[in-house]
C-alpha cells in the first residue's frame, strides 16, 4: 500500500434527504419559512437572517405527502452512526464509552461534514463538526485533513523523526489515526498525494521547531493545527496544480468556507477548539436526576460582543461602521471565524491574479469574482480557534457537538434534556407549557395523551443523535414530536427545504462516570 494511502484515510460525507419548518396549520400545510441565515451564509441579496430580515411567506398552499412512520424513520436514520469504545478484560478503561452521530441535509448536496477518530500514536479521541458555506468543498477538506494536522501536532519530537525517516526510506508507516466512519462517507482520492505532501512539510517544520523529550501542549497543538491547515488551504490555491481537476478543487476549497468545532478527549481532559458558530454543550446530571446544560464554546457571530470588538480593533477607526454590518462581516458573512473564505483574507490584487490564472469553470462562478464592499484592510477573517478546557467530572454524562442548524431549532437546555432523558430512560415531568396559545380542553387532552405515548415511543430510535434530530425537526409549539408535522417537513422538495432550516449535524459522546471519578482520584493522590 502506498505511503500516502497508509497515512491518510480521510473521513467524508453522507447523503440524505429532508428538511424542517415551523408548525403547520392543521392540514393546510401553509408554511412560513424561518428567518435565519441564507443557504450560502454570505450574500446579502439572498435570503436574509434573524430579526433584521423580513419574513417570506408562501402565498399558495404547498402540496406535501404524509409519510408513514417507517418512511420517516428511513430518512432520519439514513446517516446515523454509532461507535462503542472496546472493553479490555471486560472493563471499560476509557472516559468515553462511545459516541453516536447523524446528519440531516437541507442543502442539496449537504454542506455539513463530521469526523471522528482515535489517536493511535498518542492518546485521546477527536470528534468534529464542520459547517460549510458557499458549497461543501472546504468542509469536505477539513473533514479529511484537520485531524491529521492535530494528531501530528500532538506527536513528540522523536516520533516525528521516526515518521520522516520511514517516508525517506520508503518503509510502511504506522497509522496515526483510526477513523470511525459511516459506510456512505467518502474521501477525495485524487487529492490525497497533495494533502500528504502538505502534511509532511508541516511535520518537517515541527521537527525543526521542537526538541527531543519535549511534550507537546494540547492547547498549542490545536491552535497550531487550525492555523496551519487554513494557511495550507490558502497556499495550495495560490500555487495551483498541473492537474486540471486538482487545480479547480483547491480553488473551490479556498473560495468556499467552513466553520469547525472539534473536541479532543483524553481521560478527564476535555479541550474544545472552535472557529465559527457550531457549538459544543455538556450534559450535566444534577443530584435530583435532571440535566443542565454547560456551554463549552462561544459562537463567533455578531451576537458575541467580544468577537465584534476584536474584529473592529484589528481595522482602522474609519471602518468601524462597515466591518460589521447587518450582523455580518462586511455585510455578507455570518460566522466571524472560518476556514477558507479567501475572499475575506486575500488582497484584491491576489484574488484577481489567482482567478485570472485559474480554470475556466471558476470564471463562471459569480461568487468568486465578487469583491466584498468596503474591502480596504484585509484579512478580515481568521480560522484561529478559541480553545476552552474542561476537567471532566462524574456528573458530566455526555457532550453534544452540533452545527448551528441544531441550535437555531432547539435551545441548549432543551437539547440536553432530550438527550439526557433518552440516555437514562427517565423523563422529567415538566409542567405543560401553553404560553400565549389559546388551548381548548380537547387540545389539552391531546397533549396529555401525547405525553403518555412518549413513554412507549421514546426508544423507537436506537441512536441518540437521531432521536435529537427527530425532536429538532418534528417538535410542535408545545415541545412534543408531531408525526404529521415531521412527515410534512421531511417531504418538502429540495428547492424549498433550505428556506426553512439549515443542515443539521450532531455528534453525541457519552462519558463513563466511574472511569472519570477514578481518574480524578488518581490525579489528586
């Protein structure tokens, strides 16, 4: 097996069909699109977002099909994946018992990606969600490459030297990562040699920068890996490639963009590296058995005042009013940190030079030729992650990493409650909330009947991420899954689906409280 394919076994993407919208009115299926970010998250003349945008309402009654429960399940479960950490001598010695993941597209094709892998030459597990925009190319590249950059950054000096010596001698390489992939996931075989060469250049530089016996710092490793991969994405696009397909591909990767939220779990040590608006949340079990949400990452969006202040401080006072407009970077991009997106990083001259020498297909793309307004002092965008650390405790039962399509639909506390009840089988009896709705006695009885039925239907899903997506897409105004509404949402045609919600990608890691408790005691002794 060639050296490249031994070392690089990329993780990839899955294909499905479905979508989500606001509650349907009885049987009329008259749908009101939610006012959130546009499909590309970049263009102000497309669908606008959040409270500053106007709503778009369909004036005609939409035709949707009532899917049977098996049909609904087939759609929801198409991309589900689960992994259980192997036991040794009948004992689970890992702080991570396993994880479950799933994806549900709104874009066609889906622009989200997910990755999961175990570090083989160091310790720990990597889990990541990548939310693409302006296409799926950048998210796809991250799903294949970022974990290798992190794994290499974590290798001690001697191991890096052994790696380089093996390549020089043409010997077989010990794998760096064990990927945990869905059967439908893919990786771009054509780009593997290019990816390997860039990675090798990176570890050669790490050899020069490190010393024998030096132990890599996890925080620094995550920071360096994010920044280096984004730099390589930019450099590969500038240099190009003699192969026409690869030349076009590296430009597609660089001119599209993606956010990334990655977790590195090693024993009770949990690090989150986040760049953009995906999010990681911890599910904490309280003494009364209920679950509370502990946010592990900060969104890099205009709602984050510190992030807005950071960007404004990096540009002249004359740009204070234009650098963030309508809650977007330069009035265009919603996430304020991202990989790729060289239109917000390169100078205008560099953009024109690269595009002029690029393939003809690129000239047909209006997005690549468009220069953002008030573009005076680039770069405006960075992929540098914000890194948070958390020492796991026995009461920390699980972690949810999700693209913003999940968090736009459900509040983090509701997410944690749904997952916690699913994993424990214990349902917290919340008071029936009717808010400002006028509820008849008949409707109240229906709600009570639904609550009773939930006990028998709660475990129709064998995957916690699937169960969470079912709620994210199918919850009605009272917080319960309505099959008719769920069916209508999943039967929307592709061209309408993105008007109502974003792609949803979820990874849920379940922790082992006994192992974590023992590790904490060992650390204190």
